[in-house]
C-alpha cells in the first residue's frame, strides 16, 4: 500500500495557478495526485512555473 493517499488519482484545479488554487494544487501533488491546473491565458507563465515545481507539464 502506498503512503501517498492520493496516488493514482487525478485532480483538476480551476484557478490553480495562484492564490488558494495554487496552494491546493501543491497540496494535492504532495499527497500523490496527478494535478491538472487550469488558469486564465494571462496566467500561462505562472501555470508553467507551478507545473515545473510539481514535476509536471503545462
């Protein structure tokens, strides 16, 4: 059994590139979830930065 409670799960976080959404995205990833971060076009650079911190892609 995995020690990560959300391993194998996918979470979609809208508004996830900053603020509360960014914090939620980070916590979900730390608990093992694959996180899909959805943000506004003007937040694209911020979304890419967050994705790279979470070992993902934007």
